[in-house]
């Protein structure tokens, strides 16, 4: 049974799955509505190196606060090696890489000064190799990224829209012992708990998924599913955002907040909060038993259907959101699900301690009805956008309404002063 679950997870999470493939587009629609009654705050663009140089003495305190919280919450998390901790004596030339290592993220991440142009507009384009170390740029090639200069004044909405997409660019790649990287040997995350370490995208999965509500028997047989870290990242970037706002660096206050929001938005996607929606533990065991005696098709079908619906909903969402923004089709049911919030629809951000119950449980519970509805549509893969009254839009609208709700709550709780 353990081998069966391992096989399912490896095959499913080897695919380039990103929860929501278009965080920037979704966040654009959310902010278009959420900040409609007030102007977006203006901020001065600042390099990461400048921020770190000015706040050397406070960075490690912020990181230590997050780690103290996470160590109590995540029994599989190990403390950061003392040699990696950020020091106020760090030389300016080493600030950025030292900061990344203290965070335990990819030390080669490029914190370029840019915005993702949503919707597209003219400007000086930023080459993709200045944005990400990914070999397979995937859908990033479809997007427009514009260069910024330090000191330039831009809207906070532009910072947030861009930053919510950024963690997928390589921030959580190659962090495990079997990732083939030098930092993977010293970060303390152990071997990659699921997915295939040989596949480029796969190593970020444990940082962008959170399985907290699987049946006890599943965790007993596949304890590696507990080894996920999105809460750690959300807490880290929230505390850094608080620090940046508190010390007069609003650009990085919003950018770190956008990074945190990426993981929150990921957790609103049911396939990132449930391994196998609608597949009971009993069914999983039964499928494995018949495969042992030679009947492989039930297991193969299960893997194909689960991974196929996961891919379908992400692919469809990506192209639909792009189309809605390009055509300004604000009356589409999915756009209305994201933007149509009144005061009574708002919810409050309850903090990190109840993130699982507020965000992850909601996504987990949405998994079964969503998966069943997708199965009944009999759409094997994304091929085209459907007419506005197609039932896939009801499914997607319901899911993205939850994403919008939690994004708004988090933004309203930001300590910007």
C-alpha cells in the first residue's frame, strides 16, 4: 500500500503542476475590485540588496521568529544550521545570497526589479533569463515582464500582482539532499518526500502543497505526505513584510506579502490540499490488492484520471483568466466570482495558527464535489475555451471565489504602517 501511494504521488507530482497557473492574472482581478474605491498606494522601487543593507540587524530576528513558530507546528522541520543564519556583519557583496540561504530558498533566485505586465503594455522588456533559472520556461514565455529602475515610483498593486507569481520561478527548487545541489546538503530538509528529484519542477511541490486532512490510515502508510512546508514560507514572508513596512520599505513590504500570498493561493486549490479526492482509503487499498494479483488497469486508470483532472483545471484556468483580461470580459461568471464581493462577503484573516482550518480544510472539502463534476464533464485535457454557460465555469468560479476571499482577507490584515 505504501508503495502504491508513493507511485501515485511520484507520477502525479512529476508533472509541472502549479496549483494556479496564473497567480498574477487572478490577483489583478482581485485587486481591480478590492481597491476600486481607493487609489493603489504608490511605492518607490528598491533593490533587495539595498533593503538588506539598511536592515541588517533585524533580518535574522524576523527569520528566527518564523522558525520558532514553524518548529512547533511542523515536527519534520529541522532548525537552520547556525552557519546559514543572516549576520549583521555580512559583507555587502554577499548580502543577497546570504539572505537566501538564511531563508533556505534557492540561492540562485534572481530578485529582479520588474513588473509582470497585466494587462500587457509597452515598456522595456526583461529577458526571462534575468528573471528565472528554470531551463523549461513553460508559460512564462507567454507573459510580458517589464524592467524597473531603483527609485522608480509604481503602484503597490503592480508589485503584488507580479510578486504573487514569483515563487514559481525557482524559489523552492533544488532544496533537498537528493536535489543534486550544494545547499540541498546543508538546508536540513532531508530527501525529497514526494515527486521525482530528477524532474526540474518537481522539487518545489512539498513547499506549495499541504496535506493535513487525509484519513489516518493514509498518513500511517505514507507519512511522507506530512512533510510539506507552505506554512513555513507564508510565515517567513509575512514576518519579512511586516519588518519592511515597519522600517520604511513599502516596496518590499508588498513584494514579500505577494510571495506569502502565492502559497496561500496555492492552498486554496483542492488538488494541493488533497492527494486523491474521492478515492477512499478502502478503494486505494482495494486497487493495490488487485494490482498485486495482476490486474493493473484499475491503478493505471486512477493515476491517469487524478493527474488528468488536476492538469485540466490548471490549464483551463490559465487560458481563461488571460482571455478575460485581454477582452475585458468582466461580466463572465468566473470574473464575477472573483470580483463580485460585497461587505457581507468579506472575511477576516485569522492568522497563521488557524490557516489549516480556514484555508486548507475548505479546499479539502471542495475536492470531492469538484473532482466528481470534472469527471462528469468527460474532458480529458484542455483544448479550447468553452461558451460562458459551460459547467466548467461554475466549478472554476467556485474555487477562485475562495482564492479571492482569502487573498482579500490577507491584504486587509497587512501591517502597512
